[in-house]
C-alpha cells in the first residue's frame, strides 16, 4: 500500500528542516564569534590597549562562552579594569566571578594584579546542604520475653539489612576542622522472630517501624589528603515513632495440615515508646567534587 503526502505537509516539513539548520548555524557562529572575541581581547590586552577589552567581551559574558573561556574572560576583564584604575568595576566583577566560581584556585599563570585582588576577598561557605541515603540495622534488646506457646521455647531473631534511611542535613563550619550539623531523617527498619509452637508449626512474627530522627552532631575533619578528607562525627538526637506495625504467620509442620495462616496487621504503636533519645558516633570519608562533596560514612 502506498501513502501519499499532501504538498502542504511536504512544504511544512522542508521549512522546519531549514529553520532548524539556520538555528544551529547561528548558534555555532555565535560560539565561534565569542571564542574569537576572547582571542582578540587577549591580543589587545597584550598590546596595552586595555580600554578596548571590555567592549570585546561584555556581550559574550552572559552566553556564548564555555566554562574555561568564561573564566579566562572574567580574569581578562578584571585585569583590564585594574590597569585602567577602574577599581569599583574591578571589585564588582571579581565579586561576580567569585559568586559564579567560588572554588576557583589560583594558577601560576595568573597575573599579579588579579592575584592581589583575588586574595583581598575571603570566600567562605556559610551553610552546606547534605542529602544522606543508606540502610540501617536494628540491634534488639529483649526487656520481657513472651511466648505464644504454653511452654518456654527458643526464638530465632533476624534483622533485615535492606532497610531505608534518608535525611537532609544542614552543616555550618565553625572552623576548618569543626562543623556543627542539624539533620532531619526518615528511618524504616524491620526485624523478625520465628518460634516453634508445640511441635505443630512455626509462628513467624515480622515488625516494621517508621521513625523521624533529628540528630544534632559535630564533625571533626582529621586531615586533608588531596581530594580525600577522613572525619569523625559525634552527637545526640531524638527519634519519634510514626508507625509500628506487625504481621504474624503460622506455618504448619504437620504434613496433614499444610495450610499457612496469616493474621491481620497488628498495630504496635500503643506498646512502643513515642520518643527516644539517642547518642550518635561515626567515622566517614569525604571526596571533593565540583562545588560539593561525596561522603561515605
């Protein structure tokens, strides 16, 4: 079967292709022009014609430069303003530069005028926002053992490794070594017990707890090893029980009765403490990335 397209559809399709091609060509030309402008501005600066540098770069500062090109353009602008004794413009441009690239490290090739002005500014992170995600394992302490059997029997407890812990943390630097941290986290953990019921079968009990945890801690950065920094953490916090529920299942061992019985969900909130206080201690390693860190704790 053949499909016939109308002339208007073909015309629209050709127009779309042509306009897309023109847009790509214009974008490529803009990028190329800005790169050429940067080379020309550098050449003008080297010749001492610093008063013409800003006119070559201003239009490309908002868009048109790649990251490395924009950094070079900022440095060239700042040096030009300094050579022209336009100190307020040099200061404001340096401030804009540091806001955009707060982690810029001086290079041996940087001009002394740029270095001096750069060192007159102090860049300090005020608050870091950290997202944590991981797992947790509960460690059980039995206060009072109760059995479903009329005779005392042994219970086998197990803990799930694949639980969930996620939190959002605000870190404030007290110094290069110490940070104070306030965290709000969501915790889900579960545990199970298996008990033999008078030789007739096994009773499986599984409980899952959901909690909100609010620790306040201090971290100590031990030493910086290039991009790696090991650290210690210690503090206290409060945990609030949102929900605790359980499910019980009876699995018969009698071959004549193989039906598994599962009961309804059991609400355990009434027999669980609403708020716990806890201590926290930890050790971690953070790896420096662009404008942030990747932590393993």
